[in-house]
């Protein structure tokens, strides 16, 4: 919408400037034509043209050249306005297409929960199965883990500080807290 306003302003400026130039050129041409007419009345047949007649002819040629330049400039300004309108339409269509693409995305989203990860054969946590289980519990077909948390799990008296933990009594657990589900 800003481009359309800029185009209208540019057209007004060109039109106002062109009107002033045309008015000045018309005044100069009228004066030159008047002088040339007076010169023709004074000129005798067979004499070379006078200074005023030459100036008048020069103004006539300049006037015709100026007219073609103004029509060329006007067509360029009109063409610019058309191109600006086409660019605005293309931008609007691109935005519409992007909105349509977002609307067509499958119903995928991130869900939160708590699903323990299984320990793999190498001793590391395998959270792929936990993420899929978390997504299935929320009604999706499957998913991938987005956030994983690890914590130490101990008996309640140890956690409350009533006694010290015995060796091997506490263990580290890893669980999925959010998953990208599809």
C-alpha cells in the first residue's frame, strides 16, 4: 500500500513539473512564433532568413522534440505505476501462498509429559522409544524427543536427608519431558 501511495505522489510531481515546463515552453513558442511572423512580413522574397526566423524555427523543432520527450516520460511513469502494482500483487500472492502452506502443515505439535527412557545395551539412555510412547499416549502416531532431563533417583529417606545413601542404592534416570509429535 505504501508503494501505491509513492507511485501516486511521483505521478503528481511529474505531472505538476511537466505542466510548468509545458506552460513555459508554450509562452516561449508563442513569442517566437509572433516574432517569426513579424520577420516574415518584413523579409523580402529571395533573402536569407533572419535571426528571429532562425530562432523561431529552432523553437519549433525544440517544441516538437520536447513534446515527444514528455510523452516518453509519461509512458515510463505509467509503466512504473503498472510495474509497482504488479509487484504489490505478486507480494500479496506470495503471502497468501505462505499462509496456505502453513495451513496445510500436518497436525504436528510439541507435547509435554514424562516418559522414562530405556537403557540401551551400551548403558546409554535410548529416548527414541520414550518419545514415541509419549506421543502415542497423547493420541499421535509417533514422534521425536525435544527435551530430555536426567535426575538421580533415591529412596525417600535419602532424598529427605534422614540417612546417607548406600552404594548402588541411587541410580540416574533419564526421561523425555517434551516431544515433537506427528
